[in-house]
C-alpha cells in the first residue's frame, strides 16, 4: 500500500479506473447478465400465460366454442385410438395381414411374431415375414397393408433368389410388418416405475463416482 500511495497521482487514478472496470465487468458477467436473462425469460413466460388466460376467458364466454373444441379434441383422440389396436385386437389384425398376403397371390413361408418393444404409451409389435411371389404381387400386398385402418409399418425389406417359374419371375422377400398398440394403464404405471428406479440407480452410481 505504501508503494501504491508513493505512485504519481495520475497512475493512481489509472489504477483506480482499471480496478473499477474490472469489478464492473465481473459484476456484469456473473450477476447482471444472468439476472437480465432470467427477467427476459420470466417476461416471456408471463406473456405466454397472459395469452393463454385471455384465450381461456374467451372460450369460457362462448360455451358453444368451448364444447366444439372439446368435441374436436375427443374426435382426434378417437381417430388415434382406431389406428392403434388394443392387446385383444392384435391377433385378428395379424390374421388380416396374413390373409392380405395370400389374397395378393403370395406364398407365405414365414410368419413369426417377435417380442414387443414397450415405449411410454405404446408397444411395437413386430412380425417377421417371408414370402415368395412376383414383384407385382409383393407390391400389391404392401399397398393393401398401407390401406389398413390400423397402422402397420413394413421395414427391413430383403429380396433374393430370383427364379423363372412358368414364365414368371419369382423372388423370395423377407421383411418386418410392425404394428403398434396402446399400453394399458397398468403397463404405463409399470414402465414409469421402472424408469424412476433406473433414474435413482443412475443418480446413486453417479454420486459414488
């Protein structure tokens, strides 16, 4: 400090200014800037909530409009549920897929349901299929599957062994026909519990490391 005060007055002023600027920069970076970001986020969220509140008040003033919105939401939900079958409907849907293959003129050489893959709200139900027939028959089968009321996704298509049979080209095609079903409330609860337990285990292992 004695050396500092022995400095010329102009140098002391410059040192004061440098310290002040440094403190101001630290304050801006660590306190002011984050605070401004929080304020902006809060104001943005407030604007969103005010808009939602105004929209809700408007709907409440017009019961018919509110009922129409509810009816539209229910219709969309029903449409979604018709595309995803329940567990009890899966066997019948798979029979439909198998019958479509035969109706298209294909020889079905493999039709094997695989283990389901559970997601949060739905399960994937894959079926491994192998057929023999012409390209046109295979394309016709895929087109019929595409127009099913239920969602059935064809994937992992493989074609091999082209041969001429009675003047027509025949091939072996393998693929997966995957449909989806809604999970029951019990299944959803079980999956949520499993994820919660896995998250706890991951948190413990992370804390131990």
